[in-house]
C-alpha cells in the first residue's frame, strides 16, 4: 500500500493563511511526545503530516481535520472531537474531484474516544487500531473508510461499514474496493450496524447465543414467514413481516444473501420472547455458518425450551 505523502520536515503548527481560518495547520513529522498546541488552539488541520507515538489522550478539539496524513501508534484515549474529518478531500477551496489522498491510522488507540456525531471519515484507512468503548454511533459518512485487523469493544451503534466506495469517487480514490478484513467484533455489542458488500467470513464476529452469521437469508425468511402469519396480534405480524423483509432485501442486495443476525432484527417493537422465538426459527431453517454451529437444515417452528 502506498503511504500518504507526508513531508519529511520538522513539525510546524501555524495559523491558517487566511484571516477567516480558525484552524491551525500542522505539517511535517512529530514523534514520541504529547501533542501540545498553543494555549487556546483547539482547531487543527493536519496537512500531509506524519505523527508517530503521539499522545492525544484527554484532549478536546473543536475541529480536527486530516488531509493525506499518517498517524502511527498514537493514543486518543478520552479525546473528544466536536467536528472530525479523518480523510479530507482537500485542504482549502473546492475539490476538483481529480485526486483524493488517503490518510492512515496504524496501531492507534481510541479508548473512550468521543467521536463527533456524523464524523466525515473520507478516504481513511485504519490498520490494527483499537476502538475500545468509543463513541462510535450514528456514523454514516463512511463510504470510503477502510478497516484492517482492527478490534472493536463495547457498544457500536448505527454505523455503516462499506466494502465498495461510491462509483463517482472510485477514480479519485484509485480503487473500486475498500479493504475490510481481519476485524474483530467478538467483544462488541452491535446495535444497528450494517455491513455493505463485505465478506463477513473474513471478520471475527460475535456468535451464539446473541448473534448468528447466516447464509441464504432470503430463503430463511421465506421459510419463517408462515410462522409470522400465525401470530395472534396484527401489530406483531406487521412488525415482524416488515423487519424480516427488510433483512432479506438488504442481505440479498448488499451482501450476497449473508448477514450477521440478532433477535433485534426480528422487530424491535416485538416482545423479547417473541423476538427470540423468531430468531431461533430463522437460525435453524438452514445451515448456520457461525463457528461450531453448522448443522443439517431443519424446518421452521417455534423455539424450544
């Protein structure tokens, strides 16, 4: 992988060139120390900078932008970001769409890090990073982000992960796929997390009893729908039918008819016992691809005791 173009020069942190710019510009290389901006400076743009073993722990930034930079072994424990852009298209002015430099975070720690709501991830690559109880929630601007051999712990809520960038951006990115492999979610609680065009078997995913990695999801849903039709309450039938159809459509369209499924996918407004019953019926209609849980196909039916 080609490294982002980082200037091999002494580190500098200077006010922006324009009077209206509130963000200071960081360039060059910085190693093995705590990041110490001047007093009162909380908005920083890293322009093709390389930072190695830098301590950002406990810091708060009103704005934090990265343009074609590299961060290796940096510690963002307890850091908080009001505005966060990790893979900016350009430093200033309108983007011409011709080239989009990649930013890299390698071996960095994001422990209890407060990511800004709706962080713009942009063209950013995370390698062997730790996301430990970070505020990863409501993150949808992730179309170009890559994750390789990262570990996720704690709650991950309403996040999209994409294996394929937008068609319109592929020329500027220089790729038509995002690397997404070897990531470990076994210690994570996934709530509303969506995987798009990603090989789920190339990840370490949480398994039974709360989750199941299932193949042929659309077939399973068809097999379970008769059970849904026999539910006594109409509101439960409508909730389960909508949720299962959504699950099947998404799996078929976005992930080769595979999905990581939990009981919540049966319908968030269903009673917990009914969710578990439908989840068990869905899971056992065909082969379960979760590790150690494969078995011969079985017909749908209510969950056993």
